């Protein structure tokens, strides 16, 4: 029998839409009762799903029931107020509404003409965001999906500026092409290596500059490394500094590094993917001291600005170089307005692009500058309170300064003597805490020491969650002390 399904009528859309909103509402109502990490084994979700799609269309009720029964139990709940791992990314309701509208309009902003509102709202919101953070007026912005992609584009622009015509001739196209060298700190995010790998720079040619005891890049070592490479006939072309490193949230000195890149004529890119939004706070403006001397900076509103994944912003001082690196207009993409407007497809590898500016606009308007300042300031204050609890506990130690909403620490039970034993203890504690599922924390390694990371950054997080998390950690600590 024929099963002919057609697109919903507007009335049906409303009826089913309410059902979806019911699910969203019930999800948020129940959120805190879910384990942050799902209690599933690899393959559990797949084994509950048929191997092929249905022959005949199904009712939304059946589909939504499977979302509740199969999908939600397999979700790691990033929106959970006890998600304290990595850099927590949470979606505010304003962000969710904007995503819904973005899917509704389904605009594709490859050209101005293919959605003027998408292009112009992107220009306007990126100027607003730039002003909130007091970034230089002459920084031009573009939205990509992730910081990895933003940084890759910045490195591509830096490569383009060398004048080596790699765009046309390729990396192997010129006889005796000098090796291009990129510098970043030992604490830089792996996305910088990946950008260099993608662009044919080669992972061998990414120099990892040592850091000081606060995990900040040592500019004197950077200077020496550049000189050494120049002496060897290599071609330094780009330095990546980080404001808010992934392991410890350390802050490289942009000003000191920019002095060197200025003297050497190197591109300075700043990775502020996590910590960038903190510059909205008057007391943290200093994190961007010297930014006017940088060439580009990446900031991810999907990390600590309550926008759903994904949205990453690249600000760049020389958009024309980015354009030179990427612009390529096929006949079928030419429009009458080309000389008067921004066609964002000219500034990156992708042609099609989603309407991400809508969610940035919604979130900035809904919370307002004061609202956003308030939320970020609270997160930082609670992280510092968590730090104070650690400092007053003889069996714990912090591992790096708390600059934002992230605390790095470890337990040092007095009966353990070596770092190996202490590492094993903290690793087991991490696993036991996360297996229980009430809170989710993550880890890193600092100078060989297994380090726990506790992040305060979610939109649904309150001070009580930090207090609860502390109690949960103490409970597991005391239990493990007896069983270790
Ligand atoms: C400092 C830093 N840069 C870049 C990234 C990569 O972010 P994305 O997932 O948006 O590529 C991260 C991820 O946590 C990060 O911490």
C-alpha cells in the first residue's frame, strides 16, 4: 500500500512543534536527574537502531519517543550544570530559539545576494561583539564553525603574506622553497598543529616554545628560536599566542610577543577561543593588552558565551590577504553587487554557510552587556571560591593560577610519596567520580603531574552546583583513601 507523506501544513507544524517544545521543556526539567556522562557502552546506541531507514514514513510521535528512549540516554549532557569538564559549552534558550529560526529560514550566506540579512547581520553583530570586548576598530570579522577552522584560515593568510605563491604553485611548486616555520607555545591547543598539517607546513615545522612557571610562552625563547631558524636558512612566518590555554587557561603576553613579531615581520595570531569573552569584564580587559599589534584573533562564542555549538569568530586586520588566499568566483556565482558588498565565500574554503550570526544577535540582545558581565563575573568568583577551598585543604594543591572559570588541581594524600603514586591516585579518583555520573570533570598533565580540571562556565550553573561538586569530590577522595 502506498504511504505518501507530504510536508506538514502550517497547522500541523504548529501542533507537532508544540510537541517538540514539550520535549525540550521536559529535557531541561529532567536535566539534573540525568548522569552527566551517559551510562552506555560503545555500540549500545547503534544496537538499538535499525540497520536501514523505514520504507514508509513514520509519525513524529514515534520518532520523538525514540529520541527520549534511545538518544537522550546516550547523550553526554553539555548543558548539565554539573558539566565541569573541558571548556563547558552550553546553549541558552535565546541561542536555541535563534538556531530554530536559522533552520527555518535555511539561508545560505555564500554571497550577499543569497541572503542579504545573513551577511549584514554578521557584519553588525561582529562589530557589536568587537566593541563589547574593546578589540581594535580595524579588525574585520568573519564567522566559521570552530576555532580549529578559524586558526587554520589565519595561518593560511599568514602563509599567503609570505608572497611565495603557494596558492598557485603549491608547496612543491618552487625550486628551493624555504621551509616555513610556525611558532607557538608548549601549551598551545592541538588545533594549531592541525592547521599547520592541513596547510602543508608540516608538524615538524611547528616549534613549541617553552613556558614559564605560569604556563605562559617565554618571549626570550621565541626570539632565540626564530634567530636559530633564520640562521639555518628557514623561513619563520607566523607566531600563535594563546589567551586562555586549554590545560591551565594561562595568558601569553600578546604585547611582548608582538614586539618580536613586529621586529621580525611575522604574522601574530592569537587563540582566545575560550577566554576571549572574558574581555567584556572591565577588570579583565588586560588579557588583550597589545592586541592592536596582532594580525588576527579567534574567539569562540560557543564556549563561554552561551551560544549552541557551533560558532567561532576570526577577527583579522588584513581581510584582503584572506581574500587573496581564498577568493575564487566561478561564473555561476558572479552577481551584480559583487563590488559593493561582502561575499563571505571569498574569505574561506567553504561556499555554503549557515546563519550563525542570528544566535550571536539573540544572545547579546537577550542578556545585554550587563547581564553577560554578571554571569561571567559570577563564574569567575565561584571558581576562585573553589580555589580557596583547595588552598585551605592540606591534602590538595592547585596547579596553576585561576585566571577565569577554570581550576586545575590535584589531591595529595599524605600517605603517598611519589608523583607516580599521586598520579595513579588522581587518575583513579577522576574515573570514579565520572563513573558515578553526578558531576563530570576532565584532566590534563602538567610537568608529568596528572592534573584535574574543574570548569565553571555553564549558563545553568549556580553557586550551589560548585558547592555540591566540592562535596562529591571530597566524598570520593575519602572513599578512595580507604581503598587505594
Ligand atoms: C584554546 C583553544 N583553542 C582552540 C580550541 C579548539 O576549539 P574548536 O573545537 O572550536 O575547534 C580549543 C578547544 O577547547 C581551545 O581550548
